């Protein structure tokens, strides 16, 4: 008993000595300048958050142990990774450099708090200690050294395996990767990926979804790649924005949303494989599987919306609308993708029990390329597809036959299918049934005389009696995570022809569109 009492006294004493109060600070990307040894560097202000890291950690300023009995009472910089007490935050260590006038790029070392399996790049021995702020790691190339080995390694930084993907502090670049991430996607996962990308790239290359306007700063870089990290809505927002100033680097997707249908269609999957930005960067950096994705305009009354995945009117749109309203009124229920899907399933079961019929099939009028589409009376849901994934991963909805062509994401064609009931929808989702194949064409018009719900790429709308018109706008360059055949070689040849000024950009687009049209 006495040992327990003594232990508690010691713990409380340590807590009193090391305790710091919790604090949250919004990320401020304010540029600061520092002059040292005749060099002028620019860096961002530290972006401190309450640290959730575990293990023995030491303050990078005072070098004392960071410890608390009541959770994380210390702070971590999202950008450079330093750990500090609240009282030590004013004694700033420079954050990760974003711009340097000197062309000679050296390592930017950060002391201590190394992973337990760290190996010194000079002597090959274990580096880092449990009880002191020892060892150093470079914020750029991620190399680790002992303090006594630091002066024995080459002081010029090689920027590691992702050098070609980085905009270097001296302004040089090869094939930089720009990242736009929705930190709210996937719960805490969005923040974790944001932090991870900041560690490997120049911080100016990693943007929150609210900072999309900064993408204009990279529009002059013809070799850039773009990663959009989030759900289908995030991807659509980014594409629509960059199209406003006629910039379209090849776009890869890191799926962090709930449905992620476009990510599935392009081979990036329905979820991330590893919670590690280096894994994503390695898959994107040398990826040459570039293809085109059709972008459509949906006109409802006097309003226009852009479509990439699918459009629905009826059952699936009603689900989306109810789900969206519940998420707005009770956000505490939506903490994970699995939880989201369980709620969605529960709502579907409720509607199955009610078995309410809207009579959509009897009242809706659909024309495809100016030809009226025959809609069976029992149809309660009309869905128009641009990709081969729907409702969070349902595939196999369309098959080529004597009447209809194969579905493609870049053929300028949309596919029209019908669903008759909640039960039919559920059977389709588990692969036990097929939807009605209703039509395929380049221009679709829908007339519905009553109030209804529609959804565009999973975003729901409540509309009155309307005429809805869907037509092709243009095509978007995207990266796939599967091998392409002739399309990739053809597109690369056309890009080369434009770069060499053998053809204009307009001529290239016309040739590409005509070739894809004839190939179908």
C-alpha cells in the first residue's frame, strides 16, 4: 500500500512540474523571414495543435520531458513536427523553409523525438534515445543522424525519394505534386494525411479545401500532378474550380469520403490502403496512366450543376436527401464511414417497411437524343450513369449487348437505368439482381410534373416541377490506378505534339474527342 501512495505522490509531482494547459490554435500560414549566415529564408508560422502522439517526447525548445496525467497538454506543429510546452512556444525554432534565395540547399535538421527504429544514415547504428532529445532528422529528405555524425555526412540535401515531386526552396521543380485535402473527410484521417503530406512536400504544395484559390499559383507548371484527398464532392469541387482558369493537370484521388465512386471507377479504390502519404506519393509520382473523364452539365430551371458520376431522381435521391438532412442536424452521429453506412442502411429499412410508392414511372418523361425512352410504370428510380460505380461501390450495372454499347467514362455517352423498389435497389447493391436498361445517348432531357428529389454525384436537391437537361461540357484529364492500353499512348502523343507546337491546344482537343468517338 505504501508503495502505491509513494508512486502517486511522485506522479502528481511530475505532473505539477511539467503540466501545460490545453490550447487550440488555428493554422496560420503566415510567411516569416529569417536571416542567418548571409542567407535569407522564408518559412511559415508554426501550425500548433494539441498533440495526440504517444510515448516519451521532449520539448524542442527547453529539452525537458513532455508529460501530463490528463491527456495531451503539449503541442505539435503540423508542418515541421516540433513538440513544445505552451510556455515555450514564444521561443521559436524556425519552421520548415518554403523559400530560399541561396541556390545551395542544405539539410534542415530537427533534434530528437525520433522513431524507436531510426538508423543513422552515416554509421548505420540505432539513433535516438528514450531519455533525452538526441539524434537529428532532416525535414526534407527524412535522413536521420547522430549528433556526432552530423558533420560527417554530405551537408547538401538530396530531398530523398520524392525530390521530383517537391517544389524545392530555391524554386526548382521537375514534376511537382500538388495536394488539395478535405480535412473533415474520414474523421481524424483527413488531418492525419494533411500532416503527413506536409512532412514530405513543400508546405506550399499542400492545401486545405478552403484554400483552393491558391491553385492558381501553380497553373503555369505544365508538368504538375494533382492529388485530391476527400470524397466525390471534394474531387468535383476541385475540378470545377481549376477548369475556370483552364488548368487541368492529371488528377489522382485519395479516397477519404463515404461513397468514393469516382475513385473506385478510376482504380484508386473505395478507401485508402495505408495511413501514410509516402505510399500515395510513390503511386502517383511516376504514374503515366492518363485518360479522360467526361464532364456534364445538368440544367434544372435556370440553375446549372456539373456532373461526373451519376444523376438520380426518385428513391436514391430521397435517401440522399434524408441522409444529408440528418447529418446537418445531428453531426455527432457521423464520425466514421462505417457508421455512415449503417445509418444509411437503417434509413433504407425504414422506407422498405413503409413501402411508399410515388408513381414516378407513370409520370416521368425521359428523352434520349430526342427519342422518348420507354419507362416501365413500376420504376420508382431513374439513374443516369457516367461511370461504372454507383451508390458506394455497386458495379456491373451496365453490360454491352446488341442494342447498347459498352460503358466508358470518356465516350460522350450516358447510360439510363431504372429501379422499381427499395427491395430491388437492395438486391442490386448485393449483386442479386440487375436494373432495367432504359437507354444510352449524348443528350438527355427529363420532364417531371411534381415535386421530387434529385441527386447529382451524391449531393441531394429538392425540386419542384421541372425540365432537366443533361449535356456534355468537356473532358478532364485524370490518372487511373490501372494500366491503360492505346488511350494512354495516344494521349501522350497528342500532349507531345502540343508541347512541340506541331498543333494547337484546340486542334489537340478536337482530334482527341473525334478519336474517342470513332473508337466506340
